[in-house]
C-alpha cells in the first residue's frame, strides 16, 4: 500500500478522505496514539534511519543526522504530545459589544487529508515536522518522498506502514512524474518544501483544485556582521551554519555582508574556525558529501564561473575536491559581482561570497532591494542597530548572533515570505495551518436583535444611530 502506481493516487486520496469523513473530528486519544506511533518510528529505528541517510549522501555524519534530524523530529513530537490537547480546545469569548449577551467560539477542525512533499536535504525532519502538525490537528496524510534519497525513502515507507494503519498515513515513492501527479491531487492542504523554481510548478498544479498551499522555499539568506558584532564569534557561527550538512540547508547563510575593512580578517578567522571544527576535513566523516553528482557539478560550475569572471577564491581548508566522493572544499568568494551566477542563484553548498559595505545603511539597502529570503542573520550588540535592521528588512525568520537555530523553536512558526515561501508551521502554528478554525456565533435567548427587524421606523433609526456612534 505504500507504493501505489501514479495512476492510483487519486483513488488512494479518495479512500483516505472517505475514512476521514467517518471520523472527521478525532479525539485526543487517537491523535496521541498516532503521535506515539511516529515517535516509535524514530526511537526504535534510529540507527537504520541514520545509516540510510548516510548511504544516500555518500557521507552524512552520524552526529549531524542525529542533531539536525533525529533530535528536532523527536522534540516536535513530544512538544505536540505535551500541548496538543490544549490546542484542540475551542477558543470562546463574548460577542462584539452591540451583540451582547451573545457569545462566539472558534472551533479547531481538521482539514481532512494533507499532502506533504519532502525534499532530499533533510529527508527525515522535513517529513516528520509537517506530519506531526498534521496528525496533531487530526488529519490523515499522504507523504511524497524524494527520489534523490532512495534508501531512506524506501525505509521510511516501510516504517510508516509498520507503525500506522494504511488509512492513516500513506507514503508515496517515485520519480518526478509521480511528484507532478501528487502535486495535482485535490488535497485539503498541500505543504511543499523545496526550491523556488519547483515551487512555481507545485503552486500552479495546486491552483487547478484551489488546494491551499504552504510553500517552504529558499533564496539567498544573508548574514550581516554589524559594526558592533563580536567578530570572531560571528565568523564561527556563520562558518558553522554554512558547513553543517556541507551547506545543503535551505536556511544556510548564502552570503555575508561585512564592513569593508574586515574582509581579510574574516578570511583568516574563517580558516581558523574550519580548522577547529574540521581538523582533518579531507579524511573526516564529520563533513558531509554533496548529495548527488548533479548537485556537485552545479556547485563546481558556480564556483568556477565566478573565478573565471574575476572573483577571488579563498580556500578554507587544505583538502582538495574529491569528485568520486563528492567532497567539495569550502571556499570564500571575494570581489564578486552581482551579475555572477553565484550571486543570482541560491548556492546550497559550501561556497560563501563576501559582500563588503561602507555603512550599515548600505547593507540594509542591499538586502531590502533583493527578493525576500527565507532567513536573515544579524551579528550585532547594539539594540538600536538591531531594531534598525529588523524594521527595514523582510525575511521568513531571523536569528540574532547565531545561525540556523530559529528553525528549532517550537514557539516560532517556520516559513518564508514572498519568493521564499508562504505560510508556516511548527508547534501551535502548524496545528493552525492544518486546521480550520470554524467561527461559531451563539445567540443568547434574551437579546435585542428584534429591535432591528423591519418595518424600519423611528425605533429602528434610533437604534441604528446608537450602533453607528458606538461602532
């Protein structure tokens, strides 16, 4: 049941929707059981999961898979288990002043069957994260895994089939054709994580059914080093954010805006940071491979074309590229121009352009003039400067004086803005994304609405004047 033919996907969705219609508002015990089953998938099969992802990448450090996939997945599940019952409760309040003593309610209701399209770069967490929120909200789900992580995708399908009823969660595997069919299904909500280019196609397919979408895309996420930054700290955290998973992270710092006089200092500090974090990078099992040959060639081309056009490359390690193992040496790119491809495309790898500025206003204007990114990183101690940057820039999310970690906060929604996506999820925000908060107006037995009934005479006009004055 977990590998349906693409032609059967419509019938599979119909089947799940029919089952959901027989229990459209599952209680907390059922939702809790499903979340516990998801927890068991990870806890009981942790080593298999890590090994499968490692095999798909060629080299994915066990520590990174556990820190960036296993931990946030379990943390999301346990957060939902702690708070999900409360999220389900109706939100009650008094009606607007003119309609008292009536009352109102907002009743969370599952949307139905949710579609989730998972990318290859964090195949566990970016499947589990939205799935947790969908199940906590009482939905059933169909999950399309990436064809670029075949071992993990096959394992995930097997584990879900083992721990769930076939009419609760269905995992779909297949190539891009299957993905296109999946995106065109009339889900009650569709969440896609991936590139902006593919996001256009997904949204176009979903629009045919008026399927609401949450798009988690990407873009060129800037890191700004302000005049008042703790400079060495800033460099280390940027290097960490760029090199974990070899930069194959949708919220990795894509380029650095820094004071013009600090370019050489940044280069030296970055080399020191790489040496500390990856003391034997060439032979290290703690530095990830580029996931596919196609992606490796794309990154190599981005780098080589920038160097050929006049950019200055600063290698951050003595290691040399190893194409057979898809090991790409981290490199800074100075003296870049805006017409270079490396400054136009999201990099998604261990290449880091440096863009110098003379005044902080110049850096702010640079970010504000470009497509809104998924993440923004600011290193600065002065609160006035922090407020200035936050007020004048847009980004899906922000980390101050660090990188990446805003994505791991249950109290913060994760999502993009403009070209970097729409909508958000994580924690209660995800529960809301996959729920319809049905508004209910509850009229009191004794009320004054009859005073507004026709025929419209003097009494009606007096009441209307009172309403108009009070708003």
